[in-house]
C-alpha cells in the first residue's frame, strides 16, 4: 500500500504535537514485567518504546546544512532466541567527499537483581566499524550481560549530508513494537513528498508550526513539526520467495521535491522523465558511454564472423563481452570511469560491463538500449516521479525484428536473454538516446525446468541399481552450473555429492553441456540405492519420494500481506521405473493425486503403480506463475500441505510365492 501525503496539506491541520523523547535509563517494573501476550505470545523480544527525531541544522564546522537524526529504543528480551536483538548494526553512507557520522552512542543492559535494577553499561571498545561496500559503512555493537528477561536500551545521533531523502523511519521490524514515534522538523523552504508504505496504519499524526527553527544567512526560517505515531505493531515476518522487505514493511519515506531559495527562486528536485532523459543521454558515465561505438567498431567483423542473422550477431557479441570483461561485483547505473578502460583492464562494475555490451551491439548496427532497474533486494522504484537513487543496476536491451531481449553480461553461466534472478523485480526504465524513455516489465524469459528419470532394477540384497538422468534449464541449470563451478573439476563435485548422499552411491557419472549454457545441462549417474538390508525380501517398505522430496512447507504464516514471488514459473518432473526381481504385489501405496491451484496457477500430479513386474512413479509439480498475490497464499499453503502429507506414505511390497 502506498499513500502519498503532502506536507502543505499537513500544515493546514495545525494540530498540537506533544511528541517527546523518554528518559534514558528510566527502567520501570512495567517494562520488566511487560506481558508479551498483549502483542504476540510467541515473541522472543518486544520493543517497549522507540523514539526518533530528525531536523535540518547548520553545521558549525562546515557551515553547510546537515540532517541530524536521533534514535532511542528500549527492548525487552524474553529468551535466548531474543538475544539477537542485542546485536545492533547501523548502516551509514560514505563516498570520497561526504560521509555520515555516528556520535553520542550509548548502550546499556538492565537486569533485575535483589529487588533492584542493575545497569551494565556497554564498553565503548565494544563498538567497531566495517566497510560493507564502497559506499556503505556499518557501525556494530552488542549489548553486554544478557539474560532472559533483560531490558536493553541504546541511543545515538547520526549526522548526514544527505537531505534529499531526509531520513526513513521503519515502524515495523522483525519483532513487535508497543510504541514507535517519529518527530520531524522540516524547514519551510523544503518541500518533501512523503509516503507511508506497508499495511499498518498510523495511530496518530499531528502537525504544528515551530517558529524560527533554523537561521540561514541571518534569515529566520520556520519549520513544520510533524509527529508520526504507531502503536501495537505486529512483527514483520520474512518468508521465502519475496523481494526486498522494504517494499512491504510499514515505514515512512521522504523525497525532496523542491527548495525555495532565499533570493526568491526555487530549485526543483522532482524532475520529469524528459529532463532525466536529456541529462542521462549527456552524462559522461552513462549516455556518452552508450555512444562509444569506436571501442568495438574494428572488432565487430571478427566477433560476428559466421553469424547468419542479427540474432546470431547479438549472441556472438553477448558471449564476447561475457568473456572479455569480468564483473567486479559492484552494482551501479554509471560507469566507474569509462568503458574503454574497463575493456582494457578486463574488469568493471555492472554498468561498465553492460554499457560495453550496448556500445558493441550498436557498433554492429543493432538497436541497443539501456535499462535502469532496482534489484530484488533493493526494493521497487517510485513510478510517480523519477527518483534516480531508487535505481542501482543497469542491463542492456537489444531489439531485433519484432522482438526484444534483455541482456546482462555479468554472469558467464547465464544463457542469452535470461537476466539474473536479482534483476527480476517489477519494472525497469528503458533509456534510448533518440527516443523518450519508457517502462518495461522485468520477467524471466524462461521457465525453471528440472526433470529426473530413474531406470533401474531391485536386487535380491535390497538395492536398486540403475541410471539416474537429470536435465535442467533456466535458473535451475544456472544454479547447478554455479555449484559445480565451486569445485576444481566436475569429478570433485560428484565426489562431494556422493559423500552427502547417505543411501545413494554414485558408481559412474557423465555431465554434458556444462559450458554450453544455451543448452540443457544433463547429468547421468550410475547409482546404487539401498532400499533395505536384504534380510527380509518377502515384505518391505519402499518410499518412492527419495528424489527431491518435499518434507517442509515453505509457507507457514497464518496470513501473508505481501506476494509470493518465485521469480520465474517452474516445471519439475520425476519418472521412476524399477524392475522387480520376483513377483510382488502392492499392499499399500501413496494415493494418486491430481490437485491444482486456482486460476490455472499450477498443479501437482502423482501416479504410482506396479504392473508387469515394474514399479512406476510419475510425478509433476508445476507453478505457472512467477508471482502469487496475498489472497492466493492460503491456497499455496494448503497445496504444499496435501503434497507433504501424501509423501509420508510408502509402498508396502509383498513377495508372491
């Protein structure tokens, strides 16, 4: 749910705001004895009180405006599982010229001992920093002397040069909160677009005028003093198959629209896509790099030699860039320097690699464009107006005939036109140097396909000897190729695989198309599978679900407020045929199943039988959609429950004399 609020509208409310911080260290019996059943009886920890405030102030040292953010929180720990809430990580931004800083950090643990609250103050030496990436630094600390029932408290001040996004406030986290309150002071010369995301509603929201909260060049400036309050907030539980939690957690976001200059003019930061298109097409680190046909012009004839048509040319160029420029694992929508240097050094960030691909495709007279996107873990982008900081990734798009193909040359193991799963996230913005930009859906171009075919015979000593063939396509093949690539050779991969399999012994193996990523990856294994110890071959149980069994339901919530995002549709098939050495009859077996999800969303089919001395199992599991909406969640949950329950049943075979 997205709800855009206007600061100007809020000012008209003119309501009194009585927001204030709470005293540090003032632990009460109510805090210590807080009954978690009032919020969540299963909670391992609960935020008792959280308060934050943000304001724009003039820095005395630099004489520039900075955002000053104060955060104060008090948490009750109920058990050892809740101790992880005492591991605090505060991310801050940094670059070559600017950085965010943390100051006045204090943290304490309070335990109730001999009818008194005893405070253990965290040693400042326990705080350390870590550079997570080129632009992100982490401040980390763990509160001391934790016990079941402890109350922990910490506070700090963050100073930031970044006024564009003001400071996001997350009401919702992985544990419940009794109260979360955010107080902001926004100077009247600043106009922000404010949006409340998530499914929880504000308990209270009030505004009043704060006179002369800021003084610039001797001019007093009034502020909007706005309080946002949310109470009794449920925990946000992350489950598998979702994009960034920030898309769904209840939080308040700010994006700078415009600034009223003291001289009477106005600087607008909310631009139109027409403005952005013009700027990007002339940026040295984006548009200019798309135009660098000269880097590849002389190489194109050799690269595309033997290509029968434009599609083959595009594939040849794509494969060439994949081999020539190695991704350095940095994201970005701008070239770090220029693509010529990346090509010469044979390494670069995402933009270097894919802008090189665009330039090379253009050098071959192919219609190539850039696509800006936000990766799954980064969240979705704002489509109401351009916010360039929302984008963190760039891929290529090539148009051939009436078809277009999205390409990312950072992953050598992905086939042509299949984006990495991290890129399959809502929509991207296509940047064309000659036409207006536009939105495009980011969808997987292939299903994830896996098939297992086992043909074997049961021996008198209770073993199945046979051949297991596996075929994978799409993301399944990519994942398998990546896993095999972790080892020095395919033989070592199979050796480690054999060690992990408890009941299956691999006797021989062949892996085909390991480097031919456009083709299905095929694995052939001669195996020996132990069914029983051979002491009783007159009557025994045999589970038919020893290949990729489903033993755990991935969906366990009573309700899910966000979509199930698989990334791609999938198709898995398992075929087993085992020849029996003697004449057996089937006393028990899993019941045949044919169940489906609503609206042709998927199906599960199972057929098992014993006929003409051959035990046969045919199983199909299909998910026809990449995304399932929250109202389809309980159907998915029940779908898996039925499959799991049925897979608990085994064959009971009895020898017939």
